[in-house]
C-alpha cells in the first residue's frame, strides 16, 4: 500500500472511530489499521480497589470518616461525620409530620430522610430548629451538604468513632432521622435515637418536644485521584509543648490532647488574672446553651455569652466579655474557661505552684439551667483554695476572679 493511501485510510478510520466511540475517554488506532481500542466510559460506579480514605481519618470537610463501602454506587463511597456537634440540643420536629416516609434506618437513607423532613417543613415555617433543619443548614470549611444520619448510620458513628474515643462526642443521646410509624395516644410521633453512653437505641415518644444532640454527616464519592496522605486522629506522641511550658502568647500550657481535632491541640492560660473581680453577667441570660462543662467548650460558651450580649449593651463587665476583650503579646483569641477547663488549671498548675493564682473563687463559663425564685441564674465556679466546685445563685451580681485561656 502506498504511503499516501495509508495516510488517507488512517484519517478515515480515525474519523469513523471518533463518531462511533464518542463519549469514550480515549480512541486508539494502530499504525497498521488492524485494530481499534477504546477505554471504559468515565461514568461508572467502580472505584479504586484501595480506598483513598480509611475509617478514622480526617475527611475533605475536616470531619472524620466513619464508613467506607466498596464502590461509588448511589454516587458516594465515604461517609464523614462533622468535626463537632451542632451547638445546643434540638427536637426532632416541632410540629406533626407524616411519619410514613421517614421509617428507613439503613445506611444510605439519612440524606433521603433529611430531604423528606425539609420537604414537609416547607408548610411548617421552614422547620426552624428541627434536628434535620440544623443539619441541612450546617456548613463547615466550605461544605454545606450535611444531613441528619439514619439510625444505622448513627450506629456506625457510635461504633467506629465514639467507641474508639474519636470525634469528641458526649456520653449523651443523639437523634437519628429515623422514626417509628404513627403517633401515640397523646399525638406525639416516635423518633429513634442512640445513647452514646452505652450504645442503646430506643424509640422515644414526644419527639416533637424532647431535645437531644445532633451530629451532621455527609457522603461523597471516590474520584480516583491520589490525595495527600490524610492524618489519622492520633497525632505524634511528642508535641511541641508540655504542660507547664510557656505558650506562644506568654501564658502557661495546662492541657494537651493527642490530635488537632477541631483545629486545636493545646490550651494555654494567661500568665495572670484580669485585674479586678466580675459578675458572670449583669443581666438575665438564656441558660440552655451554656450548660456544657467538658473540655473544649469554653470558647463556644464564651461566644454564646457575647452573642446574647449584643442585645444587652455589649455585656460590658461580664466575666466572658473581659476575657473576650483581653489581649496579650499580640494574641486576642482568649475566652472564659468552662468548668472542666478551669479544673484542669487548678489541678495541673495551681496545685503545683504554677500560674500565680489566688486561693480564691474563679468563674467558669458553665451555668446551671434555669433561674431561682428570685430570678437569679446559677453560674459555676471553683474555689482555688480547696478545689471545690459549686453552682452559685445570684450570678448576675456576685463577683469572682477571672483567668482567660486560649486554644491553638
């Protein structure tokens, strides 16, 4: 065959192949025109044999991977739990709902359930404050595709994360998006949740009103692209700082966790008290969002005080406000410690003669729910003379010392 004819034949074959196999990833024509080969179409449920992410690793949204399946069927392969709970507690719904489309509990049904809640919510004021609604509105690190897990998805979160001390969960009840069909004699529908203290799952009447914690989740596909190695939740055994060291702001390190979950690993207290004594607040506050005492909640509590303070003159002179305004050595990210953070300072610093604390009462940002008969709410503090912790009524007026802390 002449060279010219061979070139013409290759062009004709290439043109024909481009028509016949349009939509394929590649088209190859051999030099002797004896064969034509095509790659598999790009759209496929298949995924790499070895998944990019593993259970316990940090996902693309900054949460933790808690479930991995074999392929991309349904458009996803991985499930990722948010890095923290949505702040507060919530009912499953405020108004009556049609339960017949919310019975699914299996893995892969949480997104569908959440969409059903939101569809029904359109005629009920948007479902503001429902567990599904706060998940649907949740956004972190630029990701807004979160939903309320089904019961089996929630159980995976419990088993693969919380039971391995991952994820910063509480030993408390969490809602799933799964319900039991029908209503009880009082007209309450029955939601299903899980107790992270012991793993028990029970349906609960009065899901219109009873409030539990919420942890959003999301699902995403394996794109087949190599990713940078993802860190697991356990950081290196040796860190940059040790308890008692001077921190970057000139304070003292008093707490170290084993990872950077929630974008911090160290807690540092200011080198001295803020001069003076302060009330926990001057005006009445809503206490329901200030009950948390566990380590990691001081910043969120302080932010809640300052949010409420916007309608109360800025909260000038509140214990949380003076911590929020505190600045030292160019660092202005201080806050009022929660109860367990304050106790850490007492135990690992003051009892060892570190930190220049007084043998006096210090405020935490944690309160007790509700008000007494005189209209005073009960704040929680700690006596650094003997370590005792007690709630104190009249927190609107009683004044104690304050030591700001920060996390990094």
